[in-house]
C-alpha cells in the first residue's frame, strides 16, 4: 500500500507539487494500493478502489497500482483472490461499476 504520498510538495499525477491546503486535508489518507501474490502460478488478486464523489475506478490486478490521483484518498476498496481462469470475468463484472457508487 502507498502511504504518506499526500505530503505538501510531493508530486501528484501530472508532475505538479501537491499544494499545502490539499496536503493538510488528506495528509493521513491512503491514495492508492498495489497487491501482489508471492506465487501467481494459479491464482490472481483483483482489486478496485472507490473514491468519494467520483465512484469506483478501473479494476487493477496482480501488482498494478490502483489510484485515482495521488493527492486524493480512497474511501474503500474491494478485492478478490480467484483462480486465474476466472480473472477476466471478475474484471469485466466490476468494471461495469466504474464511475458509479454501486455497491454489489
């Protein structure tokens, strides 16, 4: 997990420094996650983050970064540990929620 990236002066997406007022507002929030299995031979880990006032974001898996913006905290996430044969099914299913506040 990424923590502490919301500090003033750190770079956000786009390369601009995070302003002090935004850094103070989100100082202790987690802005992104990465999950990776030690052995990915048979299973995958699939996860999706939810951002307040934005909704669900695109699904990530197997060590990909799930982030909306490095200066905005996530409000929640969902994850699944599944056989590799089922990975695309769950990605397609969850991606139906992108941009919504649906709670399936």
